[in-house]
C-alpha cells in the first residue's frame, strides 16, 4: 500500500513541480491530469499528512497539494470543453468525429449510448455479415 501511495503521490508531485515553475503548459496538464489529481489528493491526504508528521516536514509532496488545489480552481472539465470547442471550430462540420464530440458535449460528457449516436447521426455497424464474401464483383478472384 505504501509503495502505491508513494508512486502516485510522487507522479502528481512532479506534475505540480512542472506547473509551479512554468515548465509545462498549465492548462494542458490540468485538462489531462487535473481530475485524477483532485481525486487522489482527497484519498491520499490522510496518508501524506501522516508521512509529513513522520518526516517532520510540512513540504513533503507540497507540489502535489498545489497541483490539486490549482486543478480544483481551474476546473478541468471546463478547460476540456473549451479546448474541444476550439478544436471543432477548425474542422469541417460534416466530419463524423465532430458530430460525435458535439453529441458528447450536449450530453455533458457521458458514456456514448444509443441516444447520443442517434443525435450525432453516426451510422451503427450492421451485425449481419455481407451476403457474398466479395462485396464488389470486380474484386472477386477469377
């Protein structure tokens, strides 16, 4: 258990270090890792507080704490929605993936179900096999 806590907290501590010193794009890291950092901070805070007491240092994993706090303030979901909107403005509206993204935004980033597929007008694959092993007659071997 201790090794898992250390690995996870060290990872987020290093990401927090990059953000704190402006060595990496803050919005990108918050969008990608922010939700996880917030969840893990809530779960691991008691363990890290005990470790801080054992070490006699209030700075143990401080960058992790900073990263979780900044992520909570910046709201990773809102950042992601802004990025997706910016990306979709660069693509032709007829693209299928764009319809998929818009459908997910409309349904507030829920798992894709039949209603989202219908709203995005994405054709579902047929489960029946083709009647001929060679759908195009010209592809058929002689």
